[in-house]
């Protein structure tokens, strides 16, 4: 199972969750909605492989607390609580396969934003050695790492957080 992820920056949660079931594709802006600054990635979910990238940046072992997230959509307070409630969900419920919008912590944003450019190739190679990284060739991954780092830098400069709109499929 893969995850299609749109990492983007937004000034606040209300903006980040505007039209939550719609991808954050900057080439197809929504009427009356902001044009999001987006990096589109497949297989780099915030709860797994992004953490392994942050571990490579910080040169520490990967752990569950490296990229803390808050789920904004679907609303956690509406999530099914029992197995019966889960089984009763319609197939098109966002609680089943998404989409989901997560807010990344400022510490995750800052780890990405503050990595030195001179380390990007080394970080990409370290990341590809982690079992959670969906890629195996460090040199091909450098562009992706550069895009995420640049997005995080723009977010930090604008005092914004990073968000991930993602869906599994």
C-alpha cells in the first residue's frame, strides 16, 4: 500500500484544512482558496518515512517522536471508538483510507529547514539506508530532500507550519 502525500505550508489550521478532501495541487488552484506551496511525494508519510529522514538529518536513531503530528482531518473527535463503529463506516469515509491532514511539529519543520546545504547528499544517502525510506539511491533522492528542505525554510521564514495532506491507496 502506498501513500500519496502533499506536503505544504499554511499560516494556520483553518487555512490548512480548507476543502480537506481536495488535493493541494498548486497547478489546479481552487476558486476562493489559497494556492498552496506544495511538494508532492509518494510513499513519504509523516508517521513513518519522514521520521527516518529527520533521523538522517539529526544523525540519530529513528524513533516515533522525531516527527510529532496532530491529525486535523478527519476530525479525531468523530473517529469511531469501537470495532462495531469501524465496521459500520461507509467505504468512502475519510476514516477508512483518507484523505487525512496532519500538522507537523515546529521541531520537525526546523530540523528540515536548518540542515546545511553541504550535507544534503550525505543526508539523502543516510536516509536511503533506513528501512523506512521508500527509496534506495541517495543521489536520486537529493532533489526530493532539497525540495522538502526548501519548503521547510519558506515555512519557517513565514512563521508557518508544515502540513501533510495524504491518502493511502
